[in-house]
């Protein structure tokens, strides 16, 4: 039964690949509305990013996520969630004074995932990561992500 | 023949309407108070619309009350302003063809002066441009045309026919705007000796929309730029502030002017966020009146992007104006109150994005008003670009990002302004922070590390001089605070230039 199913899938894919291509390119389907996703849990995090957004109207409460770059390399991203909900990302970053850049993405009512324009992105800044402490970075967007504020606090590690 | 030329003598008994003595409109009657309870009825047969007035001269021992009734014997107006020996005047009674009765009576039960005659003088005039009593309530409001003039009196001082024994005299007028569209209504009430007027505007639901009470006793009153949406109807109420104050000898002129709204002036009432006047042109005029008036203007940004708003407010004689920027919900952003009385206010370069904002103009003390002295509010919205300060940057949380090697131009304004910038040093080196001088400001630069611990601070020797810091810095993020040494120092005209360089 399983073998025959696999055979059917293989035959179908062969049909698709060998079918003559239409001169008119097919309209891509609209992007699927992503479900709210949780960022993967990290053991003993030393960096916690909390992102929140003030949404002016219920209609503006779309979905968004935030990527984290350290020294230019992406090290993680928050889960996709409603703008009005707090999104939290826990990371284990190397100890030291690290340049952290946040990159905010959102899904407009029509179209694909869009990176927030550069002038509206949070500013890059160094964050000192130390043993025994957890750095908490609070990013808050307001005025429909048109402005943001960044605050950093430090608390003793639970471990 | 002779009798026709002289006064009409009362024909006793004339104690009831059936026995009333006929009196021609505009004629004089002569009579006597034969007993304390004597009532003299005079019948007027009017053939045209008009305004009727009557005056009875006081005589010894008699406390006159003068009243007028319609043909159904409904009392229209009653005057009793004086005591024994005093005159009584009934003014501005609007009449139409038909029968009316003037009734003379006495309140002094001990009067005994049957021998002395009184004189009752009537006057009949065209109703054009005249107040027509009774117009003492919203229901009885006298229709008036926008753009016309009405002449009337604050008289009598009391409304004796009201259920409220304390009710003062008031004159109501209704105005209908038939044409659709937006209009501005200007209303002026001339001055009348002894009277402090109050002018109010109501909608047809009885909600008070505006009150003008800027003038004092013997002064006029004005409402300017009152916004009217046509077609529509509203009511004006004019009264004396003090119930015992009136003037039968001097009339008021109530003048109105209806103009098509062109967006160049405020659209009163604009006293709250919900009624804000759309501010779409580059400048707009308004006036602070009555005392405590707040004028809200809505600035809308429809396009995405970052913009800087500059707003200039002219000075007004005798007033210290304050300009405030508020967000779409009416929450306060900055306040421009840099200058004093009669001086302009400037809001320099506040960062805005797509959305609605409000500029609010008010007078600082809340006690001054002058509808004849308008202010001009000017706005300029420019696209923000790198190298320009982005307010708000008053705290470390909203510090403006700056790259080493770049410079930024900004203002030390409004009063108490502090500007935070943040930059990253990716390689250890000597960093120079340089700030140009600005007239009237002695600036202070303070450098903080990324934990916001102060590393260095430097002040200009005196106002207008530059200031700089040079410091060996490790890799990391640094914040800089720029502010005047004295929070009262500010400069809305000249920008500073701040540069971060690495050697």
C-alpha cells in the first residue's frame, strides 16, 4: 500500500515536470496567512528580546516577527505573532560586547512578507553579555511601527 | 377735529377689554388712576406688521405696571421696572395686523392721586431690522437673516411672565443657513452703556455651542469664525450678564456676517479634538475668544514616511500664546512656550509619521480674549532625511542613531530641550564630538557609555560658543546628550550642528 502511494506521487511529479510550459506565467497564490508560531526554546538563555507594538486600530493588527543579528549574522528570530501580542525570543549569545541589530518584518494586508523600511528599523547597538546575567532588550513600536524605542535591562541568571 | 389732533383721553369705565378705550398706534393717551385697583385698558387696531413701543410717565403715588395682550387676551409682555412715581417702558414688541390691548395698572395699594393725569405714549415703527418681542425663549426665537443687522434693547431687565421669578430678560434669534456647504459666521454685538452682554450660540437640540463673554460693562461682544454647516439652523441668545442691568434708552446692534469657508481660518467651535479644524493650507488664522478658548487644528499625514513639522504662531497684542502639538488621541507631545507676551511661538522640527496630529493654540493665563486680534498659525511639513534631528529624542530610549563620521543639525528648542544621540564604535580609537555654537545658548555635551554611565562632560565658555569632547573609546555603543547649560535658554531660529569623528 505504502509503495503504491509513493509510486503514484512519483508519477504525478513526473507528469508535472514533463508538461509543456504555458506561455503565460501562472499567478502565484497569495501567501498563506501564517499561524501564530512560538520561537524555539533555548536552554539557559542570556539574552531575551521582548517585542511589542501599539496598534492604532484593530484592522492594523496584522502579524510580524523580528530577526536578531549579532555582528552581522542572524542568530534567531521571534515567532510570528499578532502585532498586539508580545513576542519573546530567548537566545544564548557568546559572552562579550556584541553589536546587536534587530530587523523587523511584517505581513501587509496584501502581498508578501515585507522588511520594515531602514529609517524605521531599530538602531543597532552594542549589548554586553556576561556570565550569570540575562540581558533583556525591550523593543516597542508605536504609531504603526513608525517609531520605536529600545530599552535594555539586566537581571541575574536563574542558573 | 381738534380731538383728533390731541391725545386720546381714556373713557371710564375701561377696566376690561370689552370696555377698552380705542387708541391709535403711535398716539398718546391721557388717563388717571381713579382708585388703587383701577386698570385702564386701551385697544389698538393695527393694520400692518410693525414694532410697537409704549411709555407711561410716572406720577405721584402710583407704581405703574404696563402690559400688552393680544386679541385672545394672552399676555405678551409685562414691565414693572420702577417703583412709585417711576416711568415704565415697553419696547420692541413685534405686532401684526389685528387687535392688541395695552393695560395700565397700579401696584401701590395706598395710592390716592385720582386728580393727576398720566400720559401713555405709543410708537409704531417698521419691523425691518428691529427686535420683535416677545423673543424670550428658544421656542419664540425671532428669525433673522445671516448678514443682517437687528436693533434691540436689553429691556426690561426681568421676564415677569416666566415661571421662574428670578428669570432675566433675554433675546433669542434663529438663523437658518439654506445653502449646503461650510460657512463662517461672524457675530458682533455693539456696546450699550451699563450692560455687560453675553452672546451664546445653540443648536436646535438646545446644546450650547459657543459663548462670548469677553467684554465687560459698556463693551460689545464678538464671535468670530464660527463654523456653520449648511443647510442648518441655529439659535443666538443675547442677554445681560447681570440681571438687574438693562438700558431702555440705548439700543444694541446685532450684526452677522456669513462667509463661505475657504480653509484659511479656524472653524469654531474647535475647542476639542473631535471638533478640530482641518489644517490643510500652509497657514490658518484664528482668535482666542472667549477667555479660556482653545483652538484645535488637525494636521493629517496621508503618506508613509518620516516628516518634520515646523509650526510658527504669530504674537497677539496683550496675550502670551502657547502652542502645543498633540497626537491623534489628544495626548500631549511638545509644548512651545518659549516666548513671552505678544511674542511669536515656534515649534521646530518635530518628527511625525503617517497619521493625524493636532496643533492647539491657547492663551497662557486662560483669562484673556480678543476676537478682533487674530493670530496666524503657519505649518511646514518636510520629508525627514539623514542629517536632520528627529524629535522626540529627549531620552536614552528615543536617542537618535548617528554613525561615526556623520553630522546632524538640530534645535535647542522648546525650552528645557535635551537631545540624545547614540553612535557605535566598532574599533577602539579617539573619537571627537564637536558641537557648533548657537546664539543665546551655552551648550553642554555629556558623553555616556552603553550602560548610560557618564564618561565626560564639557560646557561652552559662554552663549554662542562651540564645545567639543575628545576621548579614547573602546568598541561599544555610546550616547551623547546635548542641552543648554540653563534650561531656559533656547533658540528656535538657528540650528546647531553636531558631528562625531574618529581620529
